[in-house]
C-alpha cells in the first residue's frame, strides 16, 4: 500500500511540475484531444569505397534518396579482372530497375598446379 501511495504522490508531483506532460499522457490538452503526426520525407546521400590491394577487394557505392525515389550505383572488381558497374533506381511507380555493365576483358589464368596420378 505504501508503494501505491508513493507512486501516486510522484505522479501528482510530476503532473504539477510539468502540466504539458500530464496533458500529453492523458491524450488531451485543455479538454480537447489533439494528435500531431510529424512527417518529413526521407532524404539521404551516402557513399563509400574500398581498395585493398592485399585481398583484391575493390568496390564502391553511391546512393541518394529524395522522398520515395532512390537512385544509386555501385562498382566492384570481379575475380576475372572485369569491373561490374550497376546503376539502379527505385520508386513506387516503376519499382526497382537496374542496368548492369561489365567493363574490361576477362582474364583466366592457368592453374599453378597439376594433379598427378602417381
């Protein structure tokens, strides 16, 4: 019972000190209920790149978003020496669309070892 009384006293003290929070907690202010949705269309831009000569990991990406429209591209170096380049867009009307290009000529190396029967 003491815990209930203490909790009620704390709630009353908080409501007296911060009436706007008390009104919001009850879902109304001044006898009328107000509901505010704050919506801002999403906007962002980012990019990154990696160039690691030790592992051969070479790639980059750039993307922007304005509201519901996303545009971007990425590149990466394939194991065969070519570069894959992908340009893409996405929106509610057209969905996701991508254009893929392969740049360069593939190089296939001979294996450095040969299996022996003996």
